[in-house]
C-alpha cells in the first residue's frame, strides 16, 4: 500500500511560442492597474524583460521595478525588499528571473499582508499567508522555483541556506517562454541545468517519491539528458525543452523532495557562496556513488527510460553504473569545477561543512541511504585537493 501522497501545482501555467503574451490576459483577469516587477540587473541587461515591458505598457499597467535583488539573498536582504514593497504596495507581484528573484518575490507575497518578518517564517512557516497574487517567469532553466512551495534564503548566522516551505508560496500564474533564455550565458545555463537534473534525479530516488513525482521526474530526466549539452551551447530548440524540464523538476520537488545532494550543498552556498547549481553539480556524482546500492533498481529504470541504446541484456548494476558514468561525463563537458579549493575551501574547513550539512535533516531524511557523518566527510574530502 502506498503511503499518502499529494501534490500542489501553480494556478495557471502558460507555455510555448509567444507565451509571454499571457501577461496581458493575467493583468486583465486580475483587474490590475499596478504591478511590482522583481528582477535583477543581469536579467535586465540581457534584454529579457523587453517583451514583457512592451506588453505592460500596451496594457497601461504601472510598474514598480525592484531590480536590486541579490543573487542567492540572505534573509535580511529579502526583508529589505519586502519592506520597500510595503511602502509601494501593488496588486500583482511578478518575479522575472532565476531562483533568486522568484524566491524573493514569492516570499514578499506572503510577508506583505500580516507584515511578518522573514525570521518569523524561518521559525514557523505556517504563519505565511499570501497577500498578493504572484506571476513567476523563470529566466534560467533552472530551479523550478516557479512550481514549488519553497523559498530558499541564506542564514548567515548558521552559515547555511534554509528552505521556507508553505503552500502559500505557490505561484498563481507561471509563464514559460523560452525566448527569455536567448542570451543565457554558458556557465549559468550549465549550473542551472545541472540543478534541474539534480531535482529530477533526487526526487525520483527520494524516500518521498510517489507516482506523481515519478511521472514528472522521469519525464524531466529524459528531456534533460537529451537536451542539456546543446541547450548550454546555445541551441534554441533544446532550451525550450530545458525550460519545460526544469518546470517538471520543480513539480517533482513539490510532490516528493530532494535528498543528500541538496542537503550537503546548502553549507557550500550558505558559507562560501558557491552558486546553487554549481554546488549541486559538484556533489552529484559522489553522492550518487554513495547511494548507488540503495537506489540501484531506480537508476536502472532511469537508464531504460532516458539513456538506453536498445541493449536489453544489461544487469541492473550495469545500468545504474552507466547512469553515474553519464553524470560524470556531463560534469566534464559542462565544465563543472572538480575541486572546492577554487573557493578557498581546504581540508581544515571540512568538519564545519560536515556539521552544517548534517543539520539539513529535512532533506537528509529523504535520502535512500542513511547518511552518516563519515559519509558526509568523505564526500567533502573527495572534492578537495584534486
Ligand atoms: N524555491 C525553490 O524551489 C528553489 C529550487 C532550487 C533553487 N532555488 C534557489 O534559487 C537560487 C538560484 O537560482 P538560479 O540558479 O536560477 O540563479 P540566480 O537567480 O541566482 O541567477 C544567476 C545569475 O543569472 C543571471 N540570469 C538569470 N537569467 C538570465 C538570463 N535569461 N540571461 C542572462 N542572465 C541571466 C542573473 O542575473 C544572475 O546573475 C538559489 O538561491 C537556490 O537556493 C530555489
Ligand atoms: Zn536546486
């Protein structure tokens, strides 16, 4: 008998050619006169918002722009953004950017009403209550934050990143328009594409996996393995596939949950500011090697679904090894750094990393193999001096 499971989805999702035009439909439907547009400088300078701005202008919508959202913000920075939003309240919150922008926009939507502070939500996420409807437009492919009930903030005091999880954070509207990915640089595409891969694979092997998450995770894996390399090198058709796959990865997170890759990456982001996707990409192979025996059958399914060359004679072990080899190959072709030393991390830092990583129980509990301190230590040490 399956344990109880369920899933939450965004209210309405628009995708495909010209999907951005749905922004007009949304502002009319919500009777909006003024929106708050959350974004960042990188997104703005890449020309990503030009089309959206044209549509909003045509619809006579006033636009309060918050374009100072920092990459992977800490909770104090999110609070500052929320405070300035509350001085200029608007009727719709639009988050157009990567996970950093979308997570901030989602949090502001639940901070604006009761004026709770972020630290209160870190203590008790049930206080979150959405005050303003939200539209998410992902511009990396990506975190899938447009499809999750999570917002991740850095907590400097803990040297960790922490997820605030509440159904109130789910987007009301999502626009998946791949034209926003036109000028996405290789390095960012590679990091965020590997993050989407981690979401799908981790949710599939997670202890919380269920038929809903499996459906989205396997579809995402199939799309990501076939498209990630060409998408990172600029292929537009492949980018379209990656945008959908990243969304599926987000749906899989909401229905299931990530595991030890994300748990052990939180201190790398929280203390050393390694970009989220890059930290996960570095950890993926060693964590999957640790997990291989515990999830061999599932990795064999991933192989059959996403990587098989039609050869039916292989054993489960051969198939699961082939999946891990593919992950290794991808890390090389996408030029994922092999060593933590480039971030100034040395062997002397490992005990603090182990301690912080082992604290991310919310995600470690999902891992198919129980992760011991010794496991975490050997994974971090394996990424140093190589
Ligand atoms: N809420 C969730 O479910 C969830 C899931 C995974 C990750 N996250 C969080 O998301 C954050 C990471 O987000 P991210 O990986 O998308 O990166 P990001 O949002 O930090 O953006 C990285 C860089 O890419 C630039 N950029 C974004 N889109 C661009 C485009 N189309 N063209 C050119 N440049 C562009 C930005 O300006 C920025 O400099 C982390 O804080 C992570 O913890 C959240
Ligand atoms: Zn992630």
